[in-house]
């Protein structure tokens, strides 16, 4: 019996050692195929003129067109930029922070002058995303502590939700350490990393409606169709979201995630040391009361608020919408222009 236990312990030790070696030689972005495909493209073109980079979820990926953003900005500013969209679907915090910090520590950041991150709440990691590579590949002890502190300090969460979220993150962390369920997609799917994620202009932007029109994936086609149909049948859903967000702006308070703010300020400091101006973007149609409260604590030089319907009404129009939470190509064109104009004001502000 003692010999059997010894063999089990030894096998476990060897497995952990192998997992550590695999982790050491695996790129930090490997489990997020959208982000990873874009980084691989940039690494092959490392001497490109890109000096501005966008990070975040589909609200970045599907809505910010670098061609429109750059041309608008370069027309009205003495500065000249060339941007790249590194947004990826469902890339929420702290995964977004993890990817950004790893980017800062990579060769790709050596030409970076401006970086944009979507301002988001800390994700609670629900059961829907559990046991997926893209949920666990980035998990690390530092972010586990960060999430734990954020969840614990959230007075609006009940004890059971805090425990559930904490457990989900802990399980995902263990799955990453031991590489449980990893690398199957890369083996089974030859198109796991796909150049189509770069978009038609190879700048990382891929509009939802263009994806819907051109995809050969029947499952994705049906999923996007259902999203479009939802607002077609109930256009009031967009109006209700607009109304909710207006209400949030009318009830700003000091109830915000202080742990998230500390992380934001730390990122700002890291960027300052590298000579990078960091801008957080509050995306249109996105926001909770606590997120808007948080936005008020970020220094003005480091925030662009595009969420306020009273200032950006066009971004809430039905004709500019793909679904309840995202713009279509027409809306993305308007958004990219409006964002560039707001950014130009930040560049003029002394650092």
C-alpha cells in the first residue's frame, strides 16, 4: 500500500513538472484564438508602424475600425497614429488586464505610444464559461488574489454568489496549473488560429454584420441571426437599455470597486514608465451603476466616456445596431469617428 501511494505521489509530481515545462514554453495568449491570431500576425510584422493598440471584448473587436479611427484622428491632429484592434469576444476582466500586462512586457510594446482598454467590471465567471480553454489558460495566482479581493469587497453580492464565483475561479486556476482539458481544440481544429480574425484590412477589426454575411459556420450563422432577430422583434430593448444607462448617470455615487480602481492606477503607472498614454474606454451600451461610479474616479486624461446616451445618442439608434449590445458597420463607422475626436482632446491635454 505504501509503495502504491509513493508511485501515485511520484506520478503526480512528474505530471506537475511536465505541466510547468509546457507552461514555460507556451505563449501567454495561446488559449484565446482571436487575440492569439492577432498577436502572431503582429509578431511576424514587428517592425510595422503600429503605435496604438486597443484591448477588450467584442465591444472593442466588433466596433472600433482602425482605418476610420486613424484617418479621422490624423486629419485633425498634429500627431500621427496607426492603430491595431486587439479586441476579442468575451475577453473580460481580469483576462483583459492579464493580456495587456503581458503585451507591455513583450517586444510588441516597444513602439507603443497609446493604448486603449475597455473599462469593465470584474467578471464573476459564471458556469457557462467553465471548463473552457479560453477561461482557464490565463489564470494565475496574482489575478486569483485580485478577483478574490474584488468579489469579497463587493457589498452588493450575497454570500452564496461570492462563494460560487470564488470557487469557479479557483477551479479554473487549478485547471490551468495542471493543464486539464487543454490543447484539444488546437489538435482537433486546424483553423483554431485563423487569419480571418484579423478582418478584411488586417487590422484586427471584424464587423458583426460582415461576419454574419460571410461565415460558413452554420452554428455561428444561426447564433448571429438570433441576436439580430431579437431587436427586430423587440426594438424597445435598445430603448430600455438606453433608459437604464441614463438612470445610472443620474445616480452617480461613491459605491465603486476600489480594488479595480487600484489595478487601473497600477496599469497607468506601468504605462507612464514606458512612455505610453493609457486610455480607458467606457463603451456605448455597456455599464452598470458601479462601473459608471468607477469611471468618475479615473483621471480625465485616462478616460473616454462613450456610454452616455445624452452625449452619444446616435450610438443608441436602432438603425446603427446589430443587436442589443453591439453596433453594426454603420454604427461602428460613426463610433470610430466620434472616438477619434474625443481622443484628440486627450492628446492635447498635458501629461
